[in-house]
């Protein structure tokens, strides 16, 4: 008895509110293929391999905006970027509260000066 392995691929491409399905990258329109190649070569891109029915179900969940049951694996570069963003957010937050405090101190000083005369 022999087993038959069936290889299939499905490519979901969402542009705006429209989602199109293609059987392969070669079947996509040339303009859309160029746009896909341009956007998937940056630092914010990753390769997704869906190898089974569970993967397909997870992809559908992601398209529908539902939470995934698969834990997210973050690469080293993505982790460093996230940590840098968090660090910058904390610095902005500290600066904001420092500015608010400084305004409060200045307002208090002005009030004291006007009262003292």
C-alpha cells in the first residue's frame, strides 16, 4: 500500500477591504506580485508556513481577527525592536510627567509671588 502526498498552496492577499485567493504566487497579477515582493522583503516581514489543517484553521482565525491558540515566536531582531519601543515609551512617559510637575512648580511659584506682595 502506498501513500499519496498532495501538495497544495493557497495565498491570501488582502488589500484594503478586499481579500483575494491565489493558488500560487505565479498566478497573481504582476503588479500585485511586485507589491507583495516589495512589502515582504523588509524588516517587518516573516515567512509563514502552513503545513496542515490546523495551520489553515489558524490562518482563517487570523484573517477573521480572532485570537490564535498558537504562542507567538518572536525573533531576536523583533524582540530588540519591541524592547527599544518600550524603552522609548517609558522615556516619553517620564518626560511627560516631568513637564507636568515643572508646570505645577512654576504655577505654585507664581501664586506665592502674587500672594506675598
